C-alpha cells in the first residue's frame, strides 16, 4: 500500500484548519485537501520517465476557497443538474437555490465541495467524513457521508458512503479535470478516449436530459472504440461533450466494471476508469475560458481538460424512468470508482 503523509494546508477563518493528505506509491502521488475532499494533484510518470501533474487546480487555499469550476472536488448532496432546482419527496415540494441558468447545480450554493471535512488516516489512504444537517441547502434529512481515498500500486480508489435520517436525493462524484499531457497544457485534442456505453442522454438547451435514452450508434457519441477528442469535438453539437453516458439500465445490479479509457500518445500516459455507478458524465471543459490562473500561473482555456464524473443520471430525482435517486432511512449509499494509471 501507499505511504500516507499529512501536513497543514491553511486555515479558513471561522471554520477551521485545512489539512493536505499525500498518498505515495512507487509511480503515483496523489494530494487531497480536507476542504471539499479536493484532489489537488495527481503526479505520474510518462513513458520517458518524466513526472507530470495531470489535474487542474490552484497553488494555494485561496484559489480553492473560490473554485467556481469545482476543480478536483467531491460534489454533493447531488452532483450535476436538478431541473429548476425542484423535486418532490414523500409528497413534499422542495426548492433549491438556482445557480446554473434556471437549474440547481452540484448541491447548491454551499454544497459538499465548499466545506471542511473531518479526516483520519487509513491503510494506504485517508477517510474523510461530513455531517450534513437536516435542511442543508434545503435538502431533507441529516446525512452522514464519508469519502475514502486509497492508493494501491497504480490505482486510486474512491469509496463513497452515506446514510440519511430522512428520504433524500443523493449523488456523489469527484470533479477532477484531467489533462494527461500535464496540467497547463493548451488542450486535449490529441487525447484518445473510449467510453463503454451503448446509450447516452440527449439534453435540452439548459443541459437537462430530455428523458430519452438514445443509442450512441451512428452518432458522434459512439465512443465505444477509441477516438481522438479533437476531431470528434467538431462533430458534437454545441461547445463540446457535457453528457451522461449510460453504463447500466434502471434496475440493473450496480456491479463494478471498466467504463472509460483515455490515452495520450505523446506522453504514453493511460488512465482507465472503473465504477459501480450507473452513469459517467463526460465533460470537455467547455466553459473554461482562460480567465482562471491555475498551478504555476497556468491558464486554463476551453477544452484544456476533460472530466469523467461517475455518477447517477442527471435530474434522476425528477425522471421516474431513470435509476433511483433517493436514499431512504436505514439504507446505505455505497459506490466505488477507481482510476488506474499506466504507460503505453
């Protein structure tokens, strides 16, 4: 298992201190801070032995306190969009803050990504814990959540768990932005991507799924065989990919399986993703515009990274034909996602 270290990262006035946890194996180093469970660095070796940090982020705590694009953060209670910020549970209407056009995005104004989590070292990693009180961001129920990062060899595992005192929607993911050429590289056009999904969710003009589950065959969304991202982006309607790919159907057993692979030929870096989640949101950083100064003063323009956010289908709490979005008292929410890094 990995070497696990902890150091202080800074302090948020009135809220507490933020720690940084460092997980080191022979080839990979992962850095995580207790603010938002944010992955601040993933450093891995390329085929020529060079070490690159392959996730976007900031140099200091001040950057992560703002973090409007959620670099590296755990998202909750509900990742992705909820249409009009509204849902009904047990016959009661709930209205969330609207923070993305007409919709609620990524848990609201102060979701799981914006708070300091408790932390403790475990074998090969760190376990982070959070109590979200009843009514937090207007969601029902007190939620006890944990996220455990472990590094074993070349594989980073993220284990998500949660329980609630009342029925509530929940959908946790990690929002790391990757560039396998190294953070600060201009774009991802020379990356090859494959996603093992036979269907995807078309969206309306405010990025809410229409309810249709559409086959990828004979569309630009057919990524079942590796394709170069640059040429494929020219075929996708709109600014780029920001779509859920369906890994399983509603009612299927949520077993772990490989869902995606990304390869950067120049560095030889390969990232393979496996998950128990029913979907993965493939996002090509369409809304980065170069205005954020990242690590080492890097500029992050449009299409300078990609995200593979393993999660339930967007707006599932409002779409009865989608996988169940609710966590009920006495149930345990449990999912795992793994990122395996190698060279080719």
